[in-house]
C-alpha cells in the first residue's frame, strides 16, 4: 500500500556519511541499531523511466535524523529520510513515490523519471549482520523484503535485484578485487588509482619464478598484467586463465598480443580461453602515460563488472 506524508515535528534529516558503498551503508544501519535508536532501511524498489541509481540501492535513516546512502543522484534523499522518520513515528513500513507519478509536485527528478522507495523499520539486524559477514568473507548474499509482513530475511543471492512475486530481493556482492601484476610505473599507478576508486587492491611482483597466490583470485577479481616482458607475464597469465576472475587484461600492442596468443596456443590453450584476455588492455589507446593508461584500464574493469553483475 502506498502512503503519503503528513507534517510532524520530527528531527531535521542530516547526512551523516557521504557514501554509496552498500557495506558502509549497512554498517551504518547496524551501528545505529546497536546504539538503541530506531533505524529505517529505505530501498529503491521501482524505477519509472530514467534513474541515477540501480534497483536495490539504499538509504539508511536513524531516528535522530542522521542518514546515509543514495536512491537517486542526491535530489530526494533528504525527503526519503523525512518519510522514514514519519514511518518510525507511525510504527509501520511504507512505500513512497518520488518524481513521475508522485504527489510531491515540488520534488522533481532531473532525469524526468520516477522511483518508488520501500521504507522498512528494522526490528533486528541479524540478517544485515550476516550480509556484512559474508561480504567480509568475499561471499555474495541476498536479502528479501516482504512488505506484507514487514519482514527482512536472508536469501541466496539473486542474479539481479528486483521483485519476485510479492517480495523484493536485493543482491550484495563483494567489492571488486584488483590484482595488479608488474614491476612498472603503470602497475604502481593502476594500483594507486584503483585504491582511490574503492577497489580491494593487491599489487604483486609475480612473474617467472614468483607465482601468484591463487587464493587471492575469486569471481569478483580483475587481473591486470602490466609487464613489459612476455617471459614474466606468461606464468601469471596461466594462473589467470585457470581462475574464475571476471576480467583478464594484458599490456602491449596488437603485435605483442599476437605473440602472446602464439605462445599460449603452443601451451595448449584454446580459443575460448584466449578470448578471455583483453589486449591491448583498456577502453582507449594508445595511452602514452601511466595516468591515462590507469584511467583506461579502470574504466574497462568497471564496465566489465557492470555487465557481469549489474
């Protein structure tokens, strides 16, 4: 059932954290709940037209008015927090519309679309704590919200966030791990910018005689080889091709890649395996400096992650 706000003397919403990282947002919810304050989890459950965020995006609101997270580009979050405070005062969940189709004529989404946000009052945070534990262990997890029962429960991670009959499923996956192999300025720069982008960065000097730790590679790992020597690169590339990593990229020209493919073919690798290698690496090129290369590589990884998991 959709509900609309009424005026009330409630705390003024104030942004507490500037983040859109799901783990940080859920961590804020647990922290506020442990403080003994009322907490609401607002979730983007419907998009009409264009939108700045994906389904399943969150805003967490504490009873004292503090909030964090995003369900839009920043234009409705304070209004979401105000609605969450009203829901806490009423003692029950609600779903609110913003933008197209909403009764709030003074709140317009710049994209011209509309969104629906489900506001759930947290009565315990066991499920959220388990999600955070799973993410810390680099395992995916899901939550299902049933508006009819005002409940939030654990579920196996769904392929995408969205409705399944009358419950809304949200998917949580580990942040991207960026495994950078190389002893070059390019490797150092990609690792530095990757860390600034919020990736879990592992910089290795692996190569001939220096194996990569395969335990560091999972399905949410991007493997980037920035060697200037195929003899150093090939051992790392072999590990990458046997791994579940979602991205494998290698430095070098088109000519270098032909030599790479010839060597790997001689080692017994087939077309399906070789097609996993993105080379020349990045979304644009040739990059003549390490900063441009790093931007090109990280943009390619971000796009690949989006295509793999949404």
